[in-house]
């Protein structure tokens, strides 16, 4: 994995040196080895801080919408991020010509909460290969299997390979198994109506309305979110049941046909709400009805924008 | 129980299911139907008139449910008849997906009904509302998602 970082560094240095990009978005080392931070490189000198491993939690597509279309952006993308970039391009949030994407086939993001649960925060070193990760705790090395520590949404990832990379580093991986996503939605649907509602209620009402899920989500780029309006006030802004229910339902619904199942919302949640069961259901429905998967290319409009007269049969009079 | 017969009496009113009627302002082709909807709806039916079904944000549906209605009727025009050409096409895609999501988290989607009205459907809206009322009376009342019922501001009660 060290080769990956050095190759990435060489590529970024080259791009910055020949001035084909203005800024490169990647990750840098932070105080704790467990928490690499998103970083914005404008010169080659800063690249000593560059870091790239399975602990990089953020979806970098989030930062694409913060630059004007004229800015030439370079970015390192994993499978989900590359689909996010495509989805944003469909929504005209940037121009493809002004993007240089370095793709990295992704072995899955390690959920740091699962590491911290067993070993605490005092971890001083981290390294990884394709099957195992190694952490250093109080001078002692611990080797753990990667499979057990992967984030839930990475365990059921369908497309680990970037779909639109200009430069690909590493060998493509096999595609994921669609039945894993289906299984999760089906097992929830198999519950009784009351059980489903009670589960939803319990999960939604734990929400503290910090909106970390919204801030982490690359597709939530509205400058004013519906929950922030107070004239008119569309929903309650407090943590009342009405407010949290509406937030969970409408946030998920605004992602219908736009969510790439990257799981950034779940990773950002401070109270550990696993909210992807809502977006996964919508994704499954959209795939079933419209045969549409988000971000597989940068042209196809999402179903809610692509209605036409063929929908006639839906009008049951 | 006919709709027209039951309006006015307090004791009857309380037992009747509350319905929110989202009506596209162009969908009632007959003047007498529109007049009935505008002026003679029984008090248990709350009219929300919109410029088109495409103008109905799923959030409005959720707000009505949270406000404690027992059922929702969305009445609109058939394809090719939309005043704005394609508002209803966009609406039908969104509302179907939205109802799928509501059903997934435990709300009975039968409580939301679509009514696509055609030119010759004179008087149909009254029949359909009466039908729906009977249907809702047979369903058990539900508290699912009705989280704002006790409030008077913003809800549909009061």
C-alpha cells in the first residue's frame, strides 16, 4: 500500500507541475493515524503530508461543488466517489473537461468505530495490505483481518472500481454481489408493519439533528436545505418526533435516484444511526422500476428528471 | 352514508375519517364539481388546492399524515391533459416512490389514493370521496407517523 501512496504522489506532482490542474483533492496525515483528513493541494511541496489508505472516510465528491466550474480540479476517486462525480456531472455541478480523476480500485473502507471499540483511541501506528490491517498499540503490533473491520456499506459494495478514471492506479477488482443489498432490504421488508414502524421510530428519534449526514453527503449540496427554512417552516426544526421523522424520510427521499450508497452519512453519524436502509430501499426500487443505477455514466438523467409519455400506464384511473 | 347527508352534525363529524384532498386546480372539468369542492365539502375533508399535481411536494403529504389525517386523495389530470404539459408525469413518478418508502417504514400506502380525472368524469370526485370514506372507516384508525396531532399550529386539525 506504500507503493500506492508514492505512485499517487508522483502523479499529483506531475499534474501540479505541468499546471493542468489548479487544485488536487486527496487526503493528508492528521494527528491520529486513524483519522486522515481531506486535503487540498495547490503545490507539490505540501505533498509530503499526502496519505491514502482504507481509513479515509470522507467521500471527496463532497468538495467538488464548493469550487466554481472554471476551477480545474484533480481528485483521487474510489468506486463510489467516481459514481458520485458522475451523478454531480449529470446535475451540472462541474464540467468534465475541468476534472482529472485518478482512480483507485477500492478494497473497502475500514470502520474506525470497530477498531476503537476493541483497542481504544491510543493507536500510534497503522499499516495495511489487501487482506489484513496492522495497528500499533502501546508499542505492540496487532494484525486484524480486513473483512471484519470493513464498513457495512462497503461489505455490500457493488462497484469497487472507478467508472470514469482518467488514470487508474492498481488492478481492477471483481464486481460485488447484488444479492447482498437485496438481502438487507428484504429482511427489513419481511418484518411486520408494526415492527418496521417501531424500528424506524426508534432509530429516527435517536437523531440529534446535527446534520452531519447532510454535510458528509456529496449529493446534499443545496445552499438552503428544506429543514433550514423558517419562512415557511416546512418541518419542525427541533428533535421532536415529528421533526426527526420528517428529516429521516425526506432526506432519504431527496436521494432517490441520486444516492451512490457510499455510506458517508452513516460514517458521519455521531449517534450511530444506520440510515442507509432507507436509501438502499429507494435504490432497489429505482433499479427495479427504471433499471437505473446512479452514476454509471455522466449522461443518463435520474428517473425523477427523465419522465416521459411512456409513463401513461402508471395512471390507473 | 352519503357525503351530502352527513355534514353539519357534531357527533357525526367526530366519527368521520379526516381526509386531505390535494386537488389540481385544472382537473375538475365540470363547473358544478369544482363548485361542490370549493363550497360544499363536508368539514372532515380538508381541501388543499394546488396549481398542478407536480406542485405537490411529497413533504406536503407527509405533513398531512403527521397532522393526523386518516387518508389522502390526490386528484389530477391524465397524461396529455396536463395544463403544464408534464407536471403530472413528474408527480406520478415521485409519489409512487414516496409511497413505496412510506410503506417500507410501516405506513399503509392504501391510505393515499390517486384520482386521475378525465373530461367525462362529471360527478366522479363525489363518488370517489364517499367510497374512500367508507374504505377508511373499515380500516383500523392508525397513529403511524401522526406525530403532530396534539398541536394546533401547522397541523390540519382544528
